[in-house]
C-alpha cells in the first residue's frame, strides 16, 4: 500500500512538472504574438499626419475581338423519339453550315438539349397531350468579327429556329485593365494634391491602395433576330457593328498629408 502511495506521489509530481513546463513553453509564444500585435498596431499608428481617402475610377475603351452567338433548332412530332430525330437532323445541318463557314469544333459548344410534351388547352377541359417538342441550342464563338454577318446568313439558310447575339467581348482584357489602373492611380494622385493644396498642406505619401472588381461589360449588342426562318434567299449580308468595350477599374487610395 505504501508503494502505491509513493508511486502516486511521484506520478503527480511528474504531471505537475509537465504541466508547468508546458505553460512555461507557451509563455514565449504568447509573448511573441503579443509583441507582433503591438508592432502591427504601432506600424498602423505611424501615420501621424492627416489621412485622406480617395476613390477613383479609371476607364478605357477597347475594340472587342470575340463574338458569341447562340443558335437553336427545334422539331415537333407525335412522339418524343421522332421529335428528337427530326431535331437532330436540323442541328446536324446547322453544324455542317458552320464548319463550311470555317468555324472549328473548338468554337462550338452545345448549351442545352430539351424534350418536352406539348399540350392543347380547350376551355372547360383538362389539358390534352398532342405530341412532343425537341429543342437544342449551341453557342458559337467567332474570332473574325468581319465575318459575323455572313455566318449568320449561313445559319439562317440552314433553317435555324432562333438566333441570339452577338455578344462582344475581349479575349484578353489584361492590357486594357492595366491602362485603366494607370488612369485610376493618376486621377487619385491628382485629386489628393487638389485636396491638400486647398487646405494648405501637401501629400507626403500613399499609405494604401486597394482595388475593386474589374468591370468589363458587354459592348454594343445588336439584336440580330428571333426567327422561324425558312427563306434560303438572304440578301444583302446581315450588317453587324461591334462598337467598343468599356473597361474600368475602381481603386481606393489612402494618402498621408502634412
């Protein structure tokens, strides 16, 4: 019994030692974290002058080099199978016309395939199913904007059911965004100098610059058509004007005045 008591005392002492050792080991870490936090606070407080916050937007115009058009085919039939087969023939013809126009498979993407029942609604009677409709749509990317009109005409001749677009965009907007950034920063510095002079001070330095989400909206979007086109005689070529894209960057800059 005495041996058990002795063992317990030794174990308790060891546990206390470990606990105290762990606590002591944690003290330097906590002290280091506190020191770093203090340094950060002191760093933030180093701006002893007047703080000025400016928000500006830089905007540039850029000519789009990419257009996307959405095209749809559809077919109605008594059964889902026949509607699907007829629609598949139409879409096959449409894809063939695009390839003849020089559009590669990499620039054609299937966006939607839908098969749904068709109903007839008579007064005071429950809806009666009369057949099915199959629909499918693709998105076409066009890199040569001068050929948009001719490609649209080709799709109409292929009996496309519906066309939407074109939507114009920049394949790479990095350069335009950088130009917008330069404009935004220049505007912020100019405005900060104006504020500083108006109160008899001067800009000492820029303390912080933050940037919002780049804004690259769609350019001019001509409405082509919503067609149930069956005519193979499309003349003249559909006119399309791409216009320009507006690319903007908004920044917020913090200046220190003295």
